């Protein structure tokens, strides 16, 4: 295919298959960003240097580049650039979500407002910018509560509050965590937060692509999280009754329509509660954590990354199911901060039943951080498995990581005893 695709940032090496997929389609690949990682260079034809945190500057650079080398589509695979991609699509007359829709997908307060207007089920919520506003909002709500930045991503800066006595402590933790010095993501929507009811139930995510207003569903993913909402396991497809899956697809469709997302991938997080399904959030990009790059293709044979690329290029897409299997990714989470000294039991993991990929994310000498001091630094290894059904894929993943031994600060860390 002789078309030119623009990636907003190559991000990190776990996204390498997105660039590989673009090259396999025969596309000319350009990446715009403040830097081009070394691992991405074999898949990138043109690198465009720009500070993508400054959208006006970036658009000026892209318009100049497009004079000689026009783009046919623009895409991103992470939260930070959902809005810049929409702005670029508008300015260069490419396929994409309306800028206002992208803003709703990135700003959790705006998202709640539009879901509320469309009567799409979601948790009770209130926006706050200071302690007084949070305190008065909490009086009108039932505990437990959740507080988070409106521009949070990957569960960073999200805290659960069990009782009123813990409210101020959680507020201080939120202020300390959600600052640009900890993560540049927090430079967006600074000092804007929401408090919402904690929902009991089973959390799942719905994966798919929107193309010219048509919503294509790849399926539903089961999710597991710890006390700081760090996701430590995903399994696809979710083990759910057909009626529940239909309800999930319906509520996600209604949510996408309410936000007016279009011509993009989506990753909707939904809680299945005793009172029905409720939207946690809808992201205007494909799901991470290997869900769309590995689990969906392994389980159903759907190349959802390819479909997302085709959608933004204005090409026809379809989700043809060519497999009836299952896949799981499980992360090993550190139980203490410190320095990794050594690993044991990792040599034979790749040869174990069902194992597709096993990677140590932290090597001896690397430092490990834990929330709330440091978010998203506690994952130290992961395994991806494939099997004939979801239960078996989960079992394979758990068995594989049960063989791993990691020593942090001289003490052994083993796999936590968690429900599957």
C-alpha cells in the first residue's frame, strides 16, 4: 500500500509491533516527537523533530513537512497524544476524531458530563480543584470513594478512600503524585481532579476500532488490579455470558456516540456491577499492556492494529475471526522498593506449556519503585500465554511466573497469591 502514515511518538519498545504492522502494510512511516528511540529506527522512514507537548509548534512543523511529503493518515497508540492527533487530523484534513471528542476521551470530567447527558450509566462523580471542594463533594457521596486527576492514565495518581478519616491523607497523596515532575502526562489539566463512587464488581475492557461512524468490536478482556489499581493480569476473551457481553457492547456503543469519537481505536473500561454495567472510561486509542498487540491476535486472529491503521487511512476494515483460542498476559509486581540483585528460575520459562513470550522488565542493578511514591515502576517481568480456552491460558501464565524468583535488596520476592 503506497500511503504515508504519521505516528505521534514511537513511545516505548512494547509498541514495536505497531510500527512493524505499518511496514508490513507497505506504508511509508513517519514519526513526530522530541526524540526517536534507537529500537524504532529500522521501521521509520522519516523522523520529524518536534516538541509534541507544544501542539502549535508541532502543527507548524507538520504543515511544512506535508508540503513536500503529504500524509495520508495520523495515529497514536497512547493517551498523551489522543488530542494532538485529533488536532493534526483537523489541520491537515485527515481522518480522525473531532478535537472536542478527543478532549472528552482524555478529560475524565468532560467524559462524565457527556455520558451523563446521554444517560449512559457511570459512577456518581464530582469535579474538584482544592480541599474545600473535595470535602463538600464527599459529604454528598457514599464511601468508599475514588480520587484521580482528570487527565490520569495507566491508573497513575488514582487512590481509593475507605472512610472519611482517610480523605485528607488521600488528597495529599494525590497532590504529591499528580505533578509534571513525576510524569509529563500531568502537565495536562493541572490541578483538576474528580472524586467518584467506588464500584464493586468485575472490571473488563472492550476493544475495537471506529471507522466512519461504524463501531467494530474485537471482544472483551478480563482484568485484574491491585490496591493501587495497577493492572497485573489481562485475559482474552473474557469468560462472560452472552447476555452480559451484549450489554457491554451496547453501553460502550452508547458511550462512544455520546463522546462522538470516530476514526480511531478505542479501549473502554467498564465495571459489571449488581446494578448493571457502568462506564469507567473510554479511551480514544487501542488498549495497551499487549491486549491489542498480542492477546486479541493470538485468541481470535484479528489484527486490530492493522485495522486501526487502515481506518485512519480511509481504507475498508473488517474483523474476521480466524481463531477460537485464548491468551493471557500476567505481570510480576514487586512487593518492595529497592534494587534488584538477581533472578533465579527464569531459564526454562519460555519452554513451559503455553508460553509465547517471557521478558524481564528489570535487570540486576535496576531500581524498583512502588506507589504512591512512584507509579508504574513496580512491574519487573511479564509472561504472555496462549491456550485452547481462557481458563487454561490463565493457568499457564500463573504456572510460568510461579517458577520465577527475584531478589530485591537481598530478600526473595515471589509471585503474590492472587485470585484468578
